């Protein structure tokens, strides 16, 4: 019984501090006026270099998610899919990425580093379907674990390519 009385008294000491912290955090978040510099690059091209954007949507292995200014700092692995960048003027651009990483920093800056990236409008739907067909054939004829793994990755990437162009 003494423990219950002590714990209830202890929580009384914490409540004002927790309430103050929660109020302070909500007051400090200003999404509309915050900036979010984006650096987005592949091994061959830089698409954005510290460009101020409104939002970026990311495909990751932990789930697809959108990033707005003042997002919680995080690191995630990109999975094959479409990265959508929303510009300040309301327009947006879509890029297919094969893999890579995304880093969200305390200062709201975001770095998207892709192994391969290409604007979706540059993709050829027929070539994507042919690539999937070949990857599926390679998977069916794979005789080693390494060959099966490579073929599985190729199938996953080509399926994501087809979803991107449809």
C-alpha cells in the first residue's frame, strides 16, 4: 500500500513537467513556415542539391512514408519503388529508385541516396515487362543460392518498375 501511495505522489510531481513539455513541443512545431532542404542523388546524377521542398514520399522496407518539415530524425533503407518530390509551387516529380538510403536530420534536411534513380517519365513500359520476363526466366533456371538471390532481386525491381509506369 505504501508503494501505491508513493507512486501516486511521484506521478503528481511528473505531470506538470510532462504537460509543459508536450505543450512546448506542439508550440515549437511550425510545419507551414519550416524549410526542408532535400539532397537527392544517384551514383550518376544529382536531382536535388539542398533544394527547399514541401514533402517527399519514400518507399522503404519498413513501409512507404511521407516526410514533411520537422519530421522525426530517422534513417531508412529504400526499396525499389517511386520517390515523389512535392515542390514549393505545388507541382511534383516522380523518380524510380532501385535501392539506397534516406536520412532525415534534426534540422529537417533530407538526403536520399539511390543506387539507381530515373524520372518515371523516362521509363519504357515495354522494356520493363521484357525485363521482368527475363528475370523470371533467370529465377526459374537458377542453380545456385547466389543466382537465385540475384534473380529474386531482379524480379522485385522489375515488378516495382511495372507498378511505376502503370
